[in-house]
């Protein structure tokens, strides 16, 4: 009979020094008995072990929580949505008195909320929300731990590359001051979580209201994605950008599995990936495919949770209702712009949706008719006004796309659709503000320039069939013509937008936000093809400016050198430049 083999006994490890312990890096000593670790010796640091162990913020697989009034109002798992043809809804057609108690018992057993979906002027019972059991398998917790470990490793790696430890803090500051305010599918409050903000936070924000922060923190991969977005700027050194993007891609591949539990934070993560095309893959085809599929999955997840429906405040807390509205607006924006960019069908049919536009104010502010009566109004500003207006612009863009995107659609279009859209566009533009603020001390001038750039795409899509060169191919049944001067104003707007994109601020958003690339390309199309048939020095100068903008943009390098997708667009720009000579 064989003797049982005893396992190798673990050796007692030496306590890590204070520096390695606080930065969560491996503390190694030469020969195992050296008085100074290799890291402190390499960087000339004081190597001692006297400080108490730092508090761990890592997720635990088992946390015993005490129920409280705060937990009762917390933002937990989003309910699911079932439409009028579902079994859940069909059960409600039992109207006889003898079935009322049975339906009530059925609802309580299955955690169903009737009359949660409300549509103005229609019956409330057009669908139901149903609760989701809180799975205890730790899927998100495992992802949190994985992403947290990735952040720790990445921080140490970047510190060695850049020669300083604050590189991730710098990227986070860029994210919360320039990126998240513009496309707040994840807000600054959500990004910071319930942890204490860094000192630099207070230079741009006067308060951190925890009522605008979900009770359950977002997965750590969201923070990793924000680092990746900020690293897209050409101001970030290439080795830093390459390391961060590789880490983001690895974590996305591990995290975004179809079997993962759907939640509002999952939708926020997927839709936030719409911001950057190059974050997904180096190959242009793969990158576009991944972007389309991931954002589409996020939109489907929003449908699954009924985010496209108006929900009663009696069912879900005020802050969560506003969060849902904000995420839904982001879904509309992503859907319309991806469809326009890729010539794909629109995924969202707004005739089936009655959710409101994003709320202008922070999530914790009550939804009131006279919001100026609130005592806290002097401490906050309409942070999400830009998102709300961008959602409105995207809805108008979808209507223009449905009218003019193809000869087939033009053949089906009617004059009434053009007149109605022209009127709605004019009314909407009149009410746009001149200044945009995300906090009382953070005004973002770039928002005005971005809105003008996005208007180029809207007006071009609407006016394209009526350009002088396209009039001969316009269907005979369309008698509508745009207002006088519309095309000339579009050309002027395109020239101003290219001028802004040539600035440092404009170049940043061209690098980071792929949503700016398509309208910037349209600016070049408008100028290079000379839609007004008026060749002058201003057009020639704008064309040269645009070519320089796209050339510099295409020179930015990723993990595999220059981005393939950017080289493709630069080739198209060069074709436009050649056609105008």
C-alpha cells in the first residue's frame, strides 16, 4: 500500500514593507533576509514595516448587511419588464371578483408590480415590472475582484513607465471633467462611488451628494473603461495608452459574457463603450462589429428592464427613476448615431416607448414643476441639460434619417414629414442655451462647439436631397424645399466646426469621442464638394484645415501602431481633397 504523500508545507512569509503594502505590490527581498526590499532599493525609498495594515476596499464574497431605512430606498437590481402579450400581463385580464385574490397571490409569489407602467392618456396596465432574485453566485463580485486586481497591477506598471504614481489619478481627473459631463451614461457621482473623492475633485465640484450615487457601487471595470477613454487623447504618452487599452480589452473579453446577470450597471457599461470605437479592437472590421454588438446588447438589456417605459415614482425611488431616464437617453443617442454612421436600421422604435427625456438636474433632485422652490437649487445646476438636448437632437436625427437615408425611403416620404421636421428643428434650436454647466464651478465651453458640430450631421442628413446637385434625382411627388439660406448656414457651421476641431480642445474630443468623427467627416464633405457652388478663399482654407486635423488625428498610435480605422477615414478625406482641386 502506497504511503500518502504529504503536501508541501507553506513557508511563513515576511511582512511586506509599508510602501509595498499600501500600494498592494509584491514585496520581495534579495535572498529572503535582506533588510530592504528590491522595490525600495531600486527607487531609493525608506523601507520599514511600522504602519498598520491599510483598510481593504476589495469585495468580499460574503457580506452580512443590516437592513435599514437607507437600504429600503437603495438602488438595487432593476426589475424586469414584460409587455402586454406576456403571461404575466395576460394574468391581469381576470376581472371577476373570485379571481382578484388569486391574481394578487400570484403577483406576490412572483414579485410582480402592476400599474407600474404609466402612459399619459392611456391605460396604465400596458405591461408589468417583475422583481429579480438577487443571485448569490457572486458573478459581479468576481468581476469586481478581477478588475480591481487589474487596476492594482496596471497602476504599478504605469508608475514604472511614466516615472510617477499619479498617472491614473490624472486620467480620472480628465474623465470626470471632460468626458463624463458630455456623455453621462455614467455620471461623475456614480464613477466616484461612495468613496471619498480626491482633493482635486473639489476644484471642479462644490458638493458630492450621495443620494445621486447608487447604493450598490458600479463594477470596477467601469472605472477601467474611463481610464481607457481618457488615454485616447494624443496628449497621453503612447506606452501609457497601449498598456491601458490592452488591460481594458482583456477585461472586457472576460466580463462581457452572455451568461452574465443583466443589470442597469451592465447597460451603462455597454452603452458607455459607444464613446470610443478604437477601444474595442485594432482591426477596423472587428472594432466596428464589437461596438455594434456590445451597444446593441446594452439597448436590448434596457428593453429587458423596461427602461423604455415611463415608471411610476411609487414603485422606484426618485433617484433611480432619473437614473433610468438618463440611461435611456444615452441608449437613444447611441442607437441613432450608430445607425447613421453604419447605415443600419434603427434599433429603437420610439412609437413603442414612452420614457421621458433625461432629467436636467442631478438624480437626487425631486421632479417638480417649479424646481426653483427647492432649498438646494442654489447648490446645483442642470448638469444633464446637455444630455437631454443631445437626446432631442438624436431623435430629430433619427427622423431625418428615416426620411432621407436612401432612395427607397425618399420614395416613401411625404411633404408633411419634411415640413413637420423642419418646424420641430427650428423650435428646438431657438431654446438652446448659450452656456453649459455641469457643476456650479465647472462650465464646459466645449459643449457649445460639440452641439454645433452635431448639428452639422443633423442638417446635412435633412438637407442632402435638396442640394443643387441632388435636386434632379428628387422624387417628383416631393414639393417641399428648405427655407432660404439653410444650405449656406450649414456651410458656415461646417467651417466653424473644422476651425474648432483644429484647436487643442477640439482635438481632444476628436481623439476620445468617436461620435465627433462622423460629423467632422461631413464637414469635409460639405466643403470639398462645394454644395453652394461658390468657390472662395474661406472654403479652400477650411479644406486645408480639415485635412490637417484628420492627418494629425490619424497619427495617434494604439497597441498595434496607427489605428486602422483612422487610416481608412484619412484615405477617404484625401479622396475628398483631390476631388475639390
